[in-house]
């Protein structure tokens, strides 16, 4: 297969962590990797192919300005490799807006897609994750875009988890169609009507915040403002709860002793709840596979991101999305 | 003091649970209680005073229609007792919309308040809770209302937790003032400008979803749609995580044995994270103290709700809000 382009300069932990993850992915998964970034800053790439890019768009930088000014930034170059057919997918743990903008500008939108959306898996203990979209690409949305998010989300869920006709819910503040913002009411009507004929999933109506981390629904559709806030609230809560439980386990000598039995049993749950396990979010609706990983991604998160990228390429995600939007 | 009116018919667990909580509150706290509801359905009220109300607005009922049709419902009557000076506060664990609507119609708004808002404490392990408002009263908001929510939230926080000049944040999808929806950008500008002079708190700018369960901020302001979704996402996550951890603790004989040491240590954390501990949400901006408890409230949640109601009466919450809005 074509290599997967990895933005070597992205992420809070620095190029060293990303490169370590990329090398691990290449050796564990046997996937060819194209590292994109500053060869002098990225440390030892091992035997991975490197595409030199002299600039970096930092985490705090304004994404739009960064993309316009820094044509030779690692993230813009990574997106170009996909457009040029030199790579099959891109992975970045850097500035989310920059990754999104680069993919949008360089790969372009799929025909008919109004707005690409960020689809993020939310861990659900003991179950398949819930896919939430839009998790932050579009702070303001129109109802028709939410219908497309539903179509793309369903196609992605089927491709990634092998579930035909996944359950699609619309995030609101009550289950009744009369509840919610004007945007939600309009989207509800569209999804209930003919517009959901080509949905590729079953529209189950409105769902609420508490359903995000449940097995009641597979794909949850919302605007990027609400989605980003819900996602970050959940991520924050998971971290706080994990730390609080861990703090109790370490709080007394007796607890530490008891924890020797329990920590190995709790480890799978901790892994299941860790966003790193899922490899990051996908930008759906661009003409290529673009994975946007958490800024805090560890090397193992990069391995998981490469795995998901490979699976989505093998799986024909882009073609699935093309059909979903056309249908 | 005047009694606290408790809607005996509200809540998923039925009148028995509410009445048990009310009796416990009266004996533990020494607070006079006025039970409002159907005497035949509420079981044994002990020596509590009862105000008969023949109707009930059920949890699933349309709140607006319920209030219009059922003038003799327990929740409407409870609100009336406050207006009439027969009770000092009302507590309901029933239909949230009905409690809100009854309080609004019967008690009325405080002068100058555009829209009352639901203020809900979000537990933060080891810290004072974060107060989130609006948690669902107003699905659509104007920027000026968010400024009032900030004023009311700060006054409430100071009254409830004794913290002067609490930190007030605006919920958005990035810390920069340029991030977010048009509503958030406009509210940010108002809060940064003269409008926050009478805030009674310090405006710290935008905060994100992950800050809700942190000690970075005291009062978080948002529209009722976003607030309700964030709150329910957090409540859902806390329940799911608690159940998952508990499941692990019970998963093997060895784990059960180890848990004998750990469960007593984890219990305070579980209590701290349980919404029942905080007695429910307050409807801020009406001319009276109105506590809206979770539908799933246990008897002990009712006790906590009565305690908060008493504290807020003793504390002059309504007068604080009146000053906050006037200032």
C-alpha cells in the first residue's frame, strides 16, 4: 500500500514522541510510513521515509493564518502527499484547525459535501464506542449539514465497526421532536422525512447528553459547538475520575496493598476509556483519509492512529462517504 | 421560619420516597415542612403539615399544557404557597419544566431579569462544585441574558459557598475570544466590557468543556441547550464510570476481598460525585427560592434539597439576586 503520511511535528509531546510512535507502527503493523517534518528536529527516523518540511504550525497558532503563511509546514505538506497520490492517508496530532484546514484545502471536499465534520469515537465501557460528529469543525451549522453528518457518520460507523444500519441519534435536550433549538427541530424534521432515506442508518430520534456514553445509540449528530463542548466535558470527567480513583487506591498502605490485586483488573477499563486507544478523530467529507489525533497523543496513540488510517484506507472509507452523500 | 413547601408527588421514585425524605429533613434539620400533594397517595406524612392538591403533572407530561390545565397540581400549589407567603421556598423533584413554569408564573420574575436560569452544581473531586447555568431553562438565549446569568450565578455562588468575587467563565470551544458561536462572541464582548462591572465576580474569559469538572472556574455560563447537554453528558459519564469500576471490584473473589479495604475509602468519592449530595438545581431569577431536584432523587436527596432551600432562605439568596441584577 501507499505510505501513511505522519505529521512528525504535531502534538504536545513533541516530534520525538510522534516519531517513536510512527516507527513502532511501521514495525508492528508493517505499514509504510512517510514522516513529514523538519529532519533536524524529528530525531532518528530509523528506516522510515522522510519528506522534509521546514515550517511548523504550533498548537496555539491561528490555524487559518498558519496555513496561508506556512506553505512548507509539516501539516500542509502531509495533506499534499495525499492529494498527490504519494500517501494514502494523513495523521496529525498537531493543531486541530490546521490539520482540518490543510486537509480541506489540499484534498478538497467530496462532491456534494457542504461541510466536512470531525467524527470522534466516545468510549463506552463494554461496548462499541459511540461516534460523535461534528466534534468541532463547524461552530455554526445548518440543518441540512446535520443530515449530511448523519449520512457520513453512519457510513463511517459501518466501515469501522462492521455494523450495518447503525442507530443514528440527534443530540438534544429531550427526546420529543418538539424539544431543542430551532436547528435541532429543523434537522429532526429533515431526518424523519425523506432526507433520511439514504441515511445508511436508522434514525432513532433525539438523544440526550447521558446517551453519549451508553449503548443506546451508535452515531450522534450535532453542531460543532455543542459537540466539542460535550466531548471535552466527557474527556475532562474521565481524567478527573481516573485520577480521583487512583488517588484513593494510593491513599493508605492498606489500599496500596489491596490495589495490587485490583490495578491489573482495572487496567483494561482504563485502556478502554483512554482516547489514545481509538487513534483519534476522522475528518469526514474530504477527499482522503485524514486522522486528527489528540494533542496529548502518546507514541501508542500514534500507533493506533496509523492502524485506524490503514483500516480506513483498506476499507474504502472515502468511497463509502462518496456513496453516502450521493445516495 | 416559614415552612419549606415540598412537592410530594414529584420524582421517579414516587411520593413515598419524597415523603420519607421530607420527614427525615424535618427531624434532622428541624425545618418545618409543608407537604403539597394528594393526601391519599402520599402515604404517612407523620406530623408534617399537608396542603391537599388533587392533581399531578407527570414526568413525561408537556409542562406548559400541564400548568395551564392543572391548576390544582402539587407543583403549581407549591409555588403558590411561596407567593402567598405561606412557605419560604419550594422543592420539587418532579417534571423540571413544570416546576420551572410554576415558579415563573406564580412567583414571578425579579425586576429586571430577562429570563430565569437553572443553576446546577457540578461535583469536582476535592473542591467546591462548579455552578453551571443555564442548565436547561432556555434552549435559545440572547447575549444579554448570558450576562445576567453571570451576575446571578456569581451572587448565588457567593451566597452558597461564601466565596467573594468567584471566577466566572463563558463556555466555548477555545479560550480565545474569537472562538465559538456568534452568541458566545457577543456575550464575551459584553462581559469583557462595562456590563461585567456589576458582575460580583471576576470574568476569566472563555472556558472549555474539560474545565467544568475542574477547579479552574467557579461559575460557568452558557445557553440552556448547551448547558443541559454538557450536564447530562457528565452525569451519564459519572454513572457509567462508577458502575464500571464497581463491576471490576466485584469481578473476582480476590477483587471482592481487596474491595473490603477499598470500598470504604471510595465511598466519600462516590458521595462527592453523586448529584443527590447537592440537593439539586436552583431556578435563579424568580421571586422566591425554587429548588428543582433530579427526577431520580432519593430520600436523602430530598433532605439535601431541603437543607439547601433553608440555607438559601437564611442567606437571603433572593435579595442577593435582586441586588446583582439591579447593580
